């Protein structure tokens, strides 16, 4: 029997196996997360491949790419991330699918993606793809005829109210069956659509992809949500198919689901069934990110609970961030923050026991007065992703496997200390002036020099003392 035949039998056995739902709301106190994600936002495949060694050397274990499927590409769209003549910017086009086929004019071809995948494998970095089955391009005439044919025709592509813009995002019927952001809402319960989408997913998995970020995940219904009865829908089963819990028309997720890193963009708000989504995938800790940015704006954690993740899911299944591409490039909510502020908050998130932190790569040359910097679509981001503090805390995270956290905060809220058992600690000054530290730690008594600046700290009688420069983090290990 050849290997291809053996592999086919394994897939058949796997496809017929019942997949139990995992309850991601139950926290395991002993769980420690080691992964870190670099969001290579708007980098094309060659840029990612060229920088793979640098990414690996910086301690990142995963890379999240921008969407890779065919997308809207209007005549005259240029090579800029943001074009003043285009309200949303050229970067927004790859969030407008026109077909579930690999390759677009922003990231590159399938062949270029394979080169990137081979480079990632060489450096033991996992690739996560941003996927967006919830909607198509605004211009439905730009959607591929092959796509329409695959789902049974244009009238089968969208929900019955799929062209109607959502008016109330806390109304679950509107949220899941109407047009989010006015993007035409796909009938994700259509078995023909599900089959076509899963063929795309399996093609990515065959190339070596090992995870997905589901864009607008909270706009795809779960079983408790309203169904589109006008389209003959009886149950909201998209997530059952996408996560390998069931097959559709002979197609099944081609690898064990638990071998993948999957999280959904389920932005926190009222009436969101977080616990139900938690049975399918990890979620974004968007509320916690907002709290972290509030802490940075104040220059203090005083009066803020930055220890709790403020989410119904267990923290080991949450993806955390200081900022995302939406808070930076879309709403500009975080764009005013300096690179130094992003860096110290990254150190805090990454030193922690749980959550999987995502580092958003800002454009090369970006400033607080010029968010898009050099403004070149496809180019790598600025140098912050391999800053020595970022790299040091990334590596600290991996080294602290199995070590529980104990967070200490100074009375004025300006100094954060993340202790990880007796093995290590990260001291962080989030203020704009130098500050002494004198906080409890379990590090053994003695002198310590941090991994980046060689700054000396001392531990005596269970307390860590030393001086922290403004907006700086220090990584200390036993």
C-alpha cells in the first residue's frame, strides 16, 4: 500500500470519528501559554519569507497573515496601504472576498505563499491565516462566477436580509443575518457554500497552515441564534463544519482540529453568546485590550483591574493584544500610542501566564502624525517587532513554561511586576519618568542583571529593588 492510500484511509477514519466539544470556559490553573503571534499586517508573502529568520530570532512562534483569498481589486487600486482617494484604504480590499481561491494582488500568488510556508517550516514558525467566510465584497458583481456557481447561484449566496446594513449590533438577528459594516452577508448555512469553503481550508492545511483567525466571527450564528428560515435554514451549523465536528457533502476538516490554533474575532458587547462560541474556538479579549490602552493613557494601573481578563472564556484560550489592525488602521483608537507605550504593554501581556498575545506590526516609518508611514502595501512593518525588549520577553514566555504568575503593582500604579514562580520576573515602568521598584517576589535572594540593558536589581527578604528607566521593561531570570 502506498503512503497516499494510507493517508486517505486515515482521513476516512478521522472523518467518521465523533469530535467532542471542548469547554473553553473552564480554567485550568496549571495551564501556561508559550505562544506569541506576530501579526504581519499587510506584509506580502515575499516580505514575510525574507524576514522569517528575524521573526524567529525575535522569539515569535506564530505569524498571522492578512487574508490570502482572491479579493476585490478595483481598477486603479495602487500600492499604498492607504490612499486618500479611497475612504477605507487599499488594505481594506483583502477583507472583501471574491472567491475562495488562494492568491491576491496584495499578498501574492499561491506559489509565493508556498515559498513562505517552506521558510516558516525551516524556522519552526507556525502560520495562521486570517479567514472571513461571513461576507463577500461590497460589489457583488465582482464576485467570481465560479464562486456563485459553487454555492448554487447568486440567490443562494446571501442571507435573505444579507444586503441590509446592521442597525443594532446588540440585536443577534441583525448581527448574524444582516450586513455587518454593510458588507453583504453570506448564507454560511448553505451546505454548498460550506463545502466550497472547506475545500479552501483543506488546501491551506495541505500547504502547512496550522491555524486560523476568523474575522467577524460573532456575525456567524451559533445554535442559540435566529435562523434564516426564509432560506430554508433549520440550524446554524457553520461552526460545526468549520471546526471538524461534522462533515458536509463528503468534505471534512482534513486534520485533527485540536492540532490547530484557532481563534475568532468575537468583539465583546451586549448579548454576545461568548460561552457558546467558546465551545468552538478561542476568542479575542477585546475588552481587556481596551483596558490596557486606558492604563497606558493614564500612565498608571491605579483603579484599573488589569489582572482579570474580563471574559467568560478561560484565559488560556484568549488572544490578547495591546492593539489590533482595527484599533490602529480602522478606528485609529490606538494609533496615538507611542511605540514605547506599545512595547511596555506588550511586555506585561507576554510575561503573563495566560492569554496568547498578538503583536500588531505597524507600517514602516509610522509616526504619531503619520500613521501609515512609508505607506507601501506589501512591505514589512517597522523595526519594533524585533526590538530587544520584545524579543527578550518573547523568549522569557517560552522559558517560563509551567510557572504560575503572581502580579504585583506599585501603590501609584506606575510599576508592574509579573512574577513567574521562583524562576523569573518582568519589571515594567509604564510612566514617563524613572521609578524605583520595591515589590514582593519569589525570586531567590541575590543580584540580577536584566537580559537587555544589564541593569542590576537585587532581591532581599522576598522583595525586588532597583531603578526603572521611563517606559522600559526588564527581564530577570534565575
